[in-house]
């Protein structure tokens, strides 16, 4: 299967991507590297540096690749930052997720997993 792992440069997302590759899936990691690290992305995964709130990027990536599954781990998770700038927190965590969901519907993604 073709699987998009958002936040795949983070601790959990990178381990999920690694396991999916071991199982023989084609994996694309979408991450803006704001908290994740490039070296966490497993060999064999295609890496796209970008933000889940970027509608054009997400739409083009999902249209061009036609994923079977989206495994969504990208998030703003810093508590201090969420208190200091709740609008940014909402933009990434709510609007970014909504952006992924809308593109998933438009491209007939079979399964959307949200962690």
C-alpha cells in the first residue's frame, strides 16, 4: 500500500514509518522538521519537507501519489507554545488535520489514522 506518514521525522512517526517499510509498504513522510529530525526518517521512505497547513502542497502530494492510507502524527504538541500562542496551535492541530481530511476525501483515501 501507499502510505502517507505525517510527522514522520518525529519519535513516534519515524518508528511507524520504519515498521510500515519493513512490512513492504511504500511510505512517504511529510514533515516540516520543526520538532522532528531528518535523520529520524528511515531509509527507503520518500521525504517531503512541508507543512500540513499548506493546502496546495498537501493537495498536490495526495493527488499525485494517491495514497491508500494516511497515518497522521504531525502536531504542535508543546504545551508552553500552545498557551502562549493558541492560534498557532489551532492552525496546525485543527486546520492542518482538516486540510489532510479534506484531501483524503477528494483522493479516495481508504483509511485515515489519527494519533
